[in-house]
């Protein structure tokens, strides 16, 4: 359980800093993982569902 004392310590803790090389390497690894996900695109059934939720999938035009 978090106490007032532990919250106080967190508020005044120095932010963690990573060196530029570590940041660059981490960025490369994250891009490598997420590029595949981004390139997969959105499945048709999700697009259809989103359109229906937005009201664009109505068969009747107003």
C-alpha cells in the first residue's frame, strides 16, 4: 500500500535519464516491433464496425 511518505519521495525523485545511445537503440527496437503492427492495417470487419458506429454504415440515407 502506498503511504503519504512514499508518495512524497516519488514527487521529489529525480527523473531517470537515458543516454542518447540508449535512447536511439530503444527507438530502433520499438520501431522494429511496431512497424509490423502498423503495416498490417485495419481488418475490413473493424473498418465496417467503425463506420457503423460513426453512423456511416446506415442503409437509409437521411
